[in-house]
């Protein structure tokens, strides 16, 4: 699988949709790293997992997957010689609590989700660690009762703070300081008690200036009368910090002892988040677990492209036994490209262990490689044309394809001369088929449709078109190629049937009658304005030879043959018995003049200097004749034998 395939089939967009259902960053990351497997048993196990998770969600949509935030950063700090902070230990406790909830949640799920519920057994209960954390850490700090020494120190700190506060208040209320104070309040700077003194009285107060107001008019001084109390409090705070670090180091040691169990618990919880995100996505698209095989069988029933939502038209197709190449024809914007992209994307999704929006009876094969050439692929930086860039891509596909590959080709051979493009497309399809790949290709070449009909291993398909509404239905029809809709659409829009008949003759070298179904007289007159005013003006009448009573026809006359009512073109004749050589469906046969009737004279169908060899001679004979007009070649033999 290459990045080009993932990009064209929009696999990343599917991952983004799934990631929206994940509750943790770790779960989202695991979804973005999702990769297809090529192992049948593993894929089946993944699909079973999702099926069980879906069943769990049907009974309880609230899965306790949380508490993972910041856990990787916490584990990264272990065994580094530093203690965890209180907030980190609180997060760890929340995670352990979440693990306990998950164990209780999965307890009654083992009957209908045995695989998924069994994963919770990997999460070890760590009650001692959880109890110690909650005992020592309260409200984001180490609790007073975490140790006896810490409790003792904090009681002493409280006593000293009270004394210090009381002593400072005595100073403010005393007559000694009353005149010098800016205001009667106690402040703190860097944890030390200070009083606000007017700037001009700085020398009247003994003590240290710890801060100045923004205007500079007020000085915050620590009087020397409270300095001794302040120093005692500072030493007690240092003792407190030392004891807090002892407690944090102790708790960190407990965590380090259980590091392996915690890591396994994290991995398990991340997997649960990842798994239930896939299950939630499955429910959002009405996904189903389908059958999987490694025998190159493709059977999709009522499948939808997951990114199209309600707009998607269900797709059903089956690559029958012995038929590994599907050629899809149909009008532009008829859904050909969406059809092959749907097959490719759903195959990748299944190999990633995802449910897909299709019937449970669907069956998809596993492929080692999925190779695609869809879209114009134009490379501006390399200055390549659309055709050139696509050929470069197809060269890589030809090199990489083997009998374990699924190849998707869109409008193969387009962007160049139609004749050469058709030939190149046919040769590429042949080569990919012979390399053993499963092949889905779309095309607008009718010759490739004919090629598929004639070659074993190929099967035709077409996109349905509603001629009444002049719009595609986007439904894929397997087993027959698409009919050309240009003539039918033109006729529906009001082109004169005679013009369509002429176009059909030019295109397919055979006559076909297109009926004029217009009944409104005014519209009929408007329709006739498209053709010559007197449609019989130049019509050639059949000439009867009075001597032998044989009707005379000219080469190129279009005639109707009875009793089959088939159309043919006069090649030569008549002979003495009144027989003409008439080309019917590409075969020249002798038909008596009594069995043919003029339909359209040659002069109405062809220009004066028209080369009838285009109709009557094979391409090989025409090529030989062209050579002989330039030089003599004794080895060239042109067979004009009439059949």
C-alpha cells in the first residue's frame, strides 16, 4: 500500500471521522497510525473486536475511557532522580480510579463480548498505591497528615505565623510608628511581613526595605523588631519543603515499583478508546462486519461510499468465478469513478479492521497491494501533461502488480489521440490481467467494451442512465456494457431522426432507424426545418431496365433486405440474373434485386468523391493499396474476394 493510494481513496478522511469519536489524544494518535493488514486471521479478529464493541455500545453508550491525559508525560519523569509533583500524582490517581471503573464496567459483558471484556484482565488492581496517593495528596498539595514530622512542622509554622502577625499588628498600632505609616495594613513580600512607610520617614525606621510602590512614595519595610520571628518562620518553611519532598519521593518510589503494570494499563485503556471509537464510527455509518477471503473474490451488496452519507447510491457488484477484470462504461458524471473508488476504499477499510456500510453478506478479498490511477494526476512541478503524468503512474503500477494486487484504473487511455489511446488502454488491460491482478477499469471507449465481451476473464459493467429524465441513476449494472447515450439524448432534445441515422451510419458503419415520435404538427414543422426543405429533391429513384426487367442500384445505395428487414449497402451488381452483392453487417452476400428496396440513395449519404473502400475494404487491404500507389511491391496481394 502506498501513500498515493491512501490519498486518492481518501483514507485519511476516514481516519479523521473515526478520530472524532476518540476521547483521548493517545486514542486519536493510534487511529491516525491505523494501517491495513494482509493477514486473514488478524483482520477477522479485528472485525470481531469491533462487532463486540458495537454490541456493548448498544447496551451502554457511556464507556469509562478517560483519565489518560498527561500519563505519558508522568511516566517519562520516572527513574530520573526527581520526584513527581502533587498534581501529577493526582492525575495518576484519577487514572487508577478510571481503570477500576473499567473493570467494573466490563464485569457483566463477558457473555456477549468475551474478547473485548477479557482485555480488562491486563489491568492490575493497584489499591495500595491508590490509597497512599489519596492519603498523602489532598487538594493539589501534600496533606498535613502525610507524615508525623510534616504535621509537627506545619503546626509550628501556624504558631509562628500567628505570633508574627500579632507582633506586626502591635507595631502598626503603636504610637512609635503611627506617624510614619502610609496606611494601617500588613502586607507580605516574598513571604515576609512588611509595613508601608512614607518615603520621607525612611531613616526613622530600623529595618530592611523589601519593596517600593510604583510611584515611589511608599516603602515596604520589614522592621527589625519582627526580623527574628521572620527568620524562625523561614527555617520552619525550609523544613516543611524538605519533608514534603520526602513524601513526594516516597510516593514516586511506589509509582516506579508499579511502572510496568501502569504502562500495560495505559496501553489497554488506549486500546479501549481506539476500539470504541471504531465501534461508534461503525454505528454512525450503519456499518457491518462482512466476510473476508484470500481467494480474490469480490462481492459487494448494497455498499455505499462512507464519505457521501445519505447521497450515496447503493453499489452491488460481484466478480464472478473466472472473471477477475471488470470494465465499466457509461456517461460522464454517471458514477463510474465513485464505483471503483468505493471498492478500493471499502477494501482498505476492511483490511484496517473497520466495519463498512454494506450488507453483511458482502465478501471482500485481501490484497497485498492496491494500486490506483484515478484523476488527472497532473504534475505542475515536473511540467508533465495530464496524459504523461498518468502514464508515469501506470508504469509504476505495471511494475508493482502481481497476482495479489487490486488495480483500479479510471478513464484509461484518455488525454491523447482516441485511436492510439484506445489501443494503449487495451494493451495495458491485457498485461495487467495476465499478471494475475484483480482489475477494475472505467472507460469511454466502446472498443474496450467490445474487447471485454470477447475475452475470457473480462466482464462488462455499465452505469445506468435514465433517458426520460436525461440523468444518470448512478447504479452499476454488471454483465453488459453501457450503450452510447449521445444519440438518444440528442433525439430526446429535438435533433431530427434523419440526422441521428446519418450519425449512426458514420459511427458504426451500419444503418439504424430512429423513429420520429413527435405528434404535435407545429413541433413537427419545426423539426423538419433542420433538414432539407424537399427531402425527396435529390433522392435517387430505382431505375428499371426494360430489357431484363432488373431494378438498377448504384454502389453505396442503402437498401432494406426482405424478409429480414435488415439494412445493407450495395457493393456491386447486378449480374445477368439480377443479383447484387450487398454488404450486410460487414459481410458481402449475393441478393436478388427483387429482395431489396432502396432506402436512402448513395448521393444523399456520401459526398461525390467519397472513398467507398472505407466501407467495403478491410483496413489491411486499404493499407496495402496505399503502399501500391507509391511503389510496386510484388509480395503484396490484395484479396477482393466477395463473401
